[in-house]
C-alpha cells in the first residue's frame, strides 16, 4: 500500500504568558529535586540551548540556586558534569523513543510520523532556540574530546537500533518492502534528521524537519528505500 505521509503541522510558538507559565512549572518541578538533579536539570537546559563552551559553572549554579562547593561535591570537573548530563539525556530519550517507535498500538510508519510531530512540537515550544542535545554536542565537541565523541556516537547508534526495530516490524506486516535494509535505513534517518534539526534552527521553521520526514516515509514505502542489493553502492 502506498500511503502519502505528511508530517503533522504543529501550532505556533507559545505566547509570553505561556512561557512565564512554563517557567513556573519548571521552578515547581525543581523544588522537588535533589541538589545533583537540579544541577543536571539546569545544565541540560543551558547546554541544549547554548552549547558547552558558551556556559560556565557559575551560571549553572546561579540558576539552580546551588553553592559552588556543592557542585564539586557531585562533579569533579565541568567535563564530569557534562558526562552526567549526557547520561541523563540518554536515559530520558531512550525511554521516550522506545515508547514512540515501539508503540504496538500504532502502525510502524505512523510511529515515525509521531516521533517527528513530537520533536517539531518541542522545537516550536522553545522558538527553535533548542535542538537535539546529542547532535549539538557532537558538532561542538567531536573533534576535541574522543571520549565524549564516542559516548555521543554510542547514543545515536542506540536510537538507530530502536528505529531499525520499528522498521523491521513494518517489513513484517507488509508496510515496507522486504528488500529494504532496515538498519541502514535507520542510520540514514538519523543522519538526515540531525541535518534537518540544524536547518530548522537556522530558519526558525519546522519546514526542513517536515520535508525530511515526508521524503523519508515516502521513500521507505517505495523503491527509493535503501535496499540490501544497493547497500554496497552506498559504502
């Protein structure tokens, strides 16, 4: 069956009043966190929006309302703090992506559309100031820190594994051709997705994300998908 997929359009960014309300909810949530969790929460928000080199420990401490001595009680360095934030990100997104992409109540290709719609909603919520923390840090630090680069690559590969499982279910139910190499198709998705996230941030528009996902879904159902026979040509 050749269904035309079109990524769901999400509503416009929040008003100023809505952003105030969101900040209030964040403050309420932080009030129930321990000191280490507060630091990681604030670090995640700052790193996602501005990157590793653009923030300092003092800024994290000020937003979290935590003394400097407490920071070094939990983290021996800024890099150790970064790794803790990345690991928390891995835990959160692995669970989230599994819930979306392995949702048995939704057809496999619809799950990919659901993934995109939720991501677009998140980017629009923050007016395209934020993107993917893993992708952002990969672009910023990959050539500077081999350990961080390896960790980020490991996380992206785990996302590809989840999507490959989703696509394999699509093959099994007949929605995707058996000639499709689901693992390479999943790898292709996240390579293209990261580029689309960057382009959406630059343009402050969800159009690049919607375009990429629409083309991916159409190709995955057709001869345009990366097939087992063609995979060596792409290497």
